[in-house]
C-alpha cells in the first residue's frame, strides 16, 4: 500500500519530470495534485481500481474545466513515467487502458 506522503512525493517528482513538462501549460500546475489524488483513490494498480477512480472519483475533484478534461492524459503520462522510473511494472499497459477509458 502506498502512503499519502509517498503518493505526494511521487506525484511531485512526476510534475517536475520531462514527461510532466510536456503536459499542456494550463494543466501543469495541477498535475501533482491530480496524480496524488489518483494514487490515493485508486489504491492498487488494477483495471477495476483505475476504472473506478477515473470514472467515479476523479470527476468529483474541484478542478478547472481544462484540467478536469485532461485527467486521463495526466494519469496516462503518470503511469508510464512510474514504469520508466521503476515504481510500477505495467504502467504502459495501464496507461493504454486509461487512454481507452477517456
């Protein structure tokens, strides 16, 4: 299980990473909070947990409309980055799943 502190650290690391820098400018400042919320809500790296988080919980976050629309893009990039840095074994496949849900 990922602690809140760990999820916030990982989300912050992603927001400062090269993949995080490729997010649209109006979304970048919210990327860390979106990723931390996602990790806190998903709880585990399964398709069911991702589906529940993205379709039921993440839309309830108080975010500007452009950021809300970009949640799948942010989460997909975050999952892929997590695999790249060795924190998640199947980040690319989960990222594709997130893209399909979008």
